[in-house]
């Protein structure tokens, strides 16, 4: 195996923990001695041992003099677990090859410096772009303190999210819908608007056999959410946050008694201020949010400039209808030049359906009273 193969193996290990490490990053480590892998590991779940310590524990022989390939700069501070630099120094490894640099102020550059001071050779930025690609959520959250926001919607081949009657189930097939549950497993929070809750009474949970359900978040400016809704009735099993501008004290108490958390957020045109809500969610340790709203909420998060990624599912159907809704409501942009710009497209197929995956390049839609 070549040096690149060892780091690629570390990346493969890291992503096995997708959905389980937040708000920590996904990290993998491979330990090589005399051209052979003698140990490997990854950060499996938040609060558990980091990749380097798991790899050292798995070694089939002494790691003294070995080379360690790790996808992210080793930590050098005490958190939920002891510093990984300490373990590497105690193991007397000879060299550490690092992929991504850690932007966490507690680590940034310090982990590599500690290793060098101990006489360990350090190589940085090895396959850095490939390593960076697995942790966009962590990098965004640790540098901004706010969740990484992804917008997901399903539309027909003619761009409709529902028929003119309002009926929308189902636009895509079962295979595409199963993929949505894999997305839900990967994000810390899932957000819907009160319109979606009133129309569909969704659960917003992850239905994978070994999946993790995200925190459910409802934007509900006037606190209209029904107490008998499935979200409220399951709030003790799966966390529910209801974000409002105006909260009736008695209803707030009743919702809290059901296990829901009611958060009052400053209003923007009598609507929940999305940017302020993201700050609050970030303070609660929610590092990522998957938005599964209707046209109004989709516009609101776009208008706020909060969206970093888009998942666009296209069902193999045509609805037609001048009054049938499109995925993003509001006033919309004034011209193609002022549109939100997308980049880095990826195309996936699920049976007859298509998923377009984009990064958001730049742009904020003009504010509209709708949403």
C-alpha cells in the first residue's frame, strides 16, 4: 500500500460514524509499521474515545516507531476524553501524518506543535481536500457557532411540490424516501414550518432500523401547533423545539408539560427571525439542521442566507397547474443575476427519481412579506 492508501483508509473509517459524533467531527486513524497496518480506529460516538486512542488500542504489536495517519489534527486539550497528543507521545510513534487542520481554537496548530516538541515528525495537509470534505458541518459550526443548514425538498419534473389541491404524497418513490431517512440520521436537527405541521401532522423522525432521530424544530410564530399532534405527543421520546414570536402563557405551559421546549425568538415582520433562531440552536449544541419545510419556510431560510447545501429530489411525475406550488415561495429574485447561486453539483438516481445535490455558492433572496 502507498501513503495515500493509508489516509484513504482512515477516511473510510471516519465516515462509518456519520450521524453519531456531532457536534464533534468524524475522524479516522491508521497506524502503520514496517509497511503493515498494525492498528486502526475511528471516533465512533460523541463522548467516546477519539480515533487515535481507538487505533492505538487496536494495535496488534507495539506502536513504537510507527507512522500514524489521521484525518484531523490530534486534539491537545481535555474535553470529554484526554488529549490524543498525549496518547501518541506515550506510544512513542515516530511520525504523524495529518489530513485536515482543526479550526477549533483549542487545537488549531497546537496539536501539531505539541507533537513536534516531543520529537515526533509531523506532516500536515496530506490529502487535505479529501479529508476536509467529510467534515463541512464541523468546520462551519466550530468557526461560526451556528448550525450548518441544508435545504431538502422533493418536486416533480415540472417543479411542483404539491398538486393544485395541496396533495403531495408521494412525489418520489420508496427508494428516494428511504434516502431521506439516511439524511435525517446525519443531521442534528430537522426543521419544518407550522404550515407543514398543520397540513401533514408529520413525525419528522428517522425510521432507519439503527438510525438516530434528529431534534425536531418547528417554526411557529403564533404558537399554533396542536397539542394532539404527533410531534407534541412524542416530545418526551424525541426532543421537540417550538420556536415562536408570540407565546400564550397557558399554551406554553401545556406544551412544556408534554415535553416540548418552547423558545421565544425575536420577530422579523412578525415571523421567527431565522438568523436569531440559528444562533439559539447553535448555543444548544445543534450543529446542523435539515430543513424540510414548505415553500414559505424554504424562502425564509434562503432569505436569511442560512442555507449552505441543497438536496433536490426530482420525482418522475408531472403535476401541472398554475396554482400548484413550487419549492420556494416568497417574492423571489428580481433577475437571474440576483438569484441564489449553486455550485458543485452531484447527481444520484433512486429508481426513476433523481437527487441533485448542490453547495450554495452565494446570494440571498430579496426580503418578502410572505413566509
